[in-house]
DNA sequence: ATTCTATTCCAAAACGTTTTGGAAGTCAAG
DNA sequence: CTTGACTTCCAAAACGTTTTGGAATAGAAT
C-alpha cells in the first residue's frame, strides 16, 4: 500500500493539514510536532503523490524537450551531448526532463499543444530552430515559457542561446584559404534549418572576401549523418574538378567525407583538407583528428536549462540573447595544398 | 485561460460528467451529444489536464529512465542510440519518457524511491546493471514494474534484454587468434558493471581455449571513454613487450586505443589490431573502420520499452529473458600479425 | 474578570478529472 | 395504464495534496 498524508495523520493523531504543513516546514507547527511527523513519515516511507501535488500547486518542475527527428532516430552525438548538459543542470535545479521525439509536422505540433494545454511541463527547450518555426509562434501565442537553442529568421523576440555560425565559418574558410585552398566544397545542412542559414552565409561571405568564384565553391546538401556526408562527398570527389578542401557543416558529415576520401586512397590533411563543425567528443579521436569549430554543447545545454528555469520562476534574465563565438580547432585533417 | 471540462459543459449546456464521457466515447452518450461536445472541445482548444487525469486514473503513461553517470556526463553515443530506440518506440505506444541522470549511490536510490512512491512513472527501464544492484532489489521490494538492459549477478528473477557478451568476446578472440595473435591486451570496463563481467569472462575463456598464458593477456580497466581507452592503451603499448592486438570492451575505448597507436606511428590493422564492442554508428566511419561486435542498440531500446509496456498493462511476456548474440563485424582495424 | 496576542492546530475547500450509482424520459409490450 | 427495457443524462464522490480561514488554548496585559 502506498503511504499518504492520511496515514501519517492517523499514526500521529494529528490532522492532515498539520501533517502537510509540518512536512513543508511551516512555522505554525510546533517543533515537537514537526519532529514527530517527520519521524513517522520516514518510518512509513512516505513521499508525496506527485500528481496530487501538481494538480494543487499548478506547476510540474518538469521541462519539456521534443527532439525533432529527421528520419527514424536522433542518435546524433550532438544531441546526446546537449541532453547531458540539460539533464545534469536540470537535476541540480530540481527539475526533470520530459523527452519526446517527433518528426517536424503535425504530430509535432499536437505534442506541443497537448503538453501546454495539459500542463505537462512548466516550459520548453527548443532545439534545431527552423526558418519558419511554427513551434515558436505556437509557444508565443500560448504565452508559454521557452528558451531556444538557435535563432529564428523572422525577427521574433524570444530568449535563446546560439553559436555564431556565420563567424565560425568565416574563421574556418580563412584558415583554409590561408593554407592555399582555392576550390572549397561545402556540405550543407538542410536549408530549412536555421543554423544552416548562418553557417552557409559565413561560408559564402568569406568566399567573396577571398575572391573565390561560386563555381569553385560547390555546395551540396546532406542530411547531417555520416552516410549523408559520405554520399555527398563522393559526388564532390568524383566530379570533373574536385575541390581541394571540403568544409562540412557538422562533424558527422565531415567523418563521412573523410571515409569517402580515404576510400579513394587520399590522405586526409595532405591530399585533401576536410573540416567539421561542432567538435563532438569523437572529433578529437578520429583519424586524422578533425579540424573543426568547437562549440561547448554540454555547457550550452546547461545554460539553456538555467535560463528556462529562471524564466519559469519569474526571475529576470541577465542575458536574454546569448551568442557564443565558436573556436577554431586546427587539427590534422586540414593542411596546405 | 486554460479550458477545462467545466467550460465545455457550460458551452454545451451539458454536465461535466456527460462531457467527460462524450470525450471518452462512452456508449451511454448519444451520437449527437458526442458530436456537439467534440466540436466545442475542438473549438475551445481543450486538452485534458494531465495531472488531474493521472491523479484519478492512477497511472501516468510515462516510463522512467535514470541514466547512471560515472563522471559528470553521459554523452556516450551508446546511450543516445539506446535512448533513441526507447523514445521512438515509447512514442508509438503512447508513452513518455522521464529521463534523469544520477550517479550511482544514495542520490540515485532516493530518485528511484521518490519516483515509485510519488507514482511519477508507471515503470522503469534499468540500464547498465551492476553486480550488486540495489536498484533491482529496491524495485522488486516495491513490486514496481521494470525491465533491465543487462543481467544481474545474483540469481534474481526479473525480465531483461541483454547481449551475450561472453559469446561475443569468444568469437572475437577466436578471430584474433586465427589471425595469428598470441599476445592480446584487453581494455576492460569498471568491474562492478555486469557487462564487464560477461565480456571479460568470454575473453578469459577463449584465451584458455587458445592456450594463451595470462601473462600474455594483460587486462587494464578503463572508464569507457575515448580518453580512458587512450590512456590505458598507452600503458599497453609502452610496456616492455606490447601486445599485437588490443580488444577493447567498447567502441569508444577502442577509438582511444587507435589514437594511441597511431600517435606512435603504427598502422592500425597492420602493425596492430584493435577491436571494439557495441558497433556504435561511428565505428563504420572511423579510420580504419573498426572491427567490432554489433549489438542492435536501437532495437534493444525498442524491445525493452515494449516489454515494459506489456508488463505495465498486465499482458504476459512472450519472452521474459532475451539474450541476443552479438555479431562479429570484421573491418579493417584487425589484421594478421 | 476581561481583552489581546501568540501559538498551535484543523475542517473544509480547492485543483480537474473519472467513476459510481442512480434518475428521467421514451417506447413497446402486456 | 402498467411494466420493463433501453437510452441518455447527471450529482456527487473520489483521487491526494495544499491553502484558506478560522478555532482553541494559554499566557500576558489591562
């Protein structure tokens, strides 16, 4: 049998009210009674029924996170790193994480609506913002607290943490052109993703800067997986005049591109330069280690989580918009021509 | 304002009872009324308050998953793959996942107790079973539904899915000895983990089988990360008579070992053989691609999830104990001496 | 003796839903 | 015009907690 307040009340001879208030350390309960109630509660192994508590208190101490899946899964180490950051910070702050996966579309919207209306969670963490992000408008209309990892195209006002992808790609391409590369391919993410926009913008701007023609900077869209990177890289490498460098917009695709190059007998970092973006833990240990842009994914997760909790608790945010500069990590996968 | 049953009742002129029953498609409500109620409910954007529902119904449609963290994070791609499998299957079955991270110890136990007593979740998925696993006894004592990924040492009876690590390692070592290796190092997981036990057992048994002395089969314990694998592999490689093959007990450590070997100018797959266990998505794309044991992590996640849901719903399990045979994938990281 | 203040307690309402145990109405059969 | 069966509805209780708005007691001040 599950122990409830009534059981403690019966055991101590006090009322339910008193027991409740004793457990919550109200000061209209005598120290003696508190001690007694706490003792008995411990003995009986009491812990409160969460739903009853939440029904009454009108908040859940739970944060929602719906991972957008393209394809059947979300096993991108990027997400696991982010989730780790969110989860651990949330645990510290006394919050739980309710995780779901939903492909972008109607199902996804229903999931959000149900969570909001049904008061399942106190707030949402939004990841992988999209150009026209219905999630954002939905949450704003509902006046529901959320923090996004990523910006949105429309000049909507909402708190976010994001990395400066444009800046990052510029630094990266400068690194490549400094090494003498004049023909640089790009493995881009699906264009509806906001971060694709920023990274691509950086890529393009820095080409203009370096005086490289568009024709010498082929851009292929991949699905962010190794396989996608591999497939697109094959196309680049097998073209009439293949590039001497490939800038992938995430590490996973960079790994795929490395496989494609190595399969063709090329030595990555010598015969061809390949770079990534994200610096997932794997990047340091690939062979050769991957030149990439580091963004502190784990810390970002924690940061987003923290902001959301503040928002929920009605505290003011010190910074509503956080834009982090990714740091270029030059490893052995890039070299001079 | 949040829409509740009362609002629909007022709008339709029906009672709360009737509205509730109409929405739940009871057959003591006329079709007309049902249609009306559903229409109004949709118009008002109603969706039920989850806590109230759960308080009443006594179940949560939520599965609990507390990831044991050694160190501050759990960004092992293994977990993200597993979580993906669990999450997607759960979504199909109409369940949510409540994810927490907790380091093994008292905090962890408190988290379990609170979730059980507080009826937060309908059941638990247990991962990374340990030799003396207090979580199992706790859940059994509380008579709380759970399914484990992994077995336990004591002959406790509980439903689980596991891979046959002993068998896997045997197949693997046979592969290595067939290639002529006579000195094989092993990177083992922390011994309190149950899967360490099974994999190590397989390792040891197959050495006896092949007539290899213990002194020619050094076993070093690593923390399952690349870094850990790197560090321990360094010790092996820098020893007086280094092994010609290293069998790491998970892929991540194998990657670390590959870095260590490559750092020393060795060609992995030629100068030294390195193998993993798990076949995380990365394994196929490392350089060289990793010889490893494939276990269908994603599918296991789904399977565990499915079993737990059946258990919760009181259905009989077709198979209470599932033991899968990992499949040896020979890639280029292993070669003859 | 009366009033006031402080302390300690508690009955009842509230949170939003589902379920219980009928009630009311309609229709057909007797 | 009764009776029974069926359909459609609903008031009230229940789930377990917190909060509200006092009540009861004791001691101090008048």
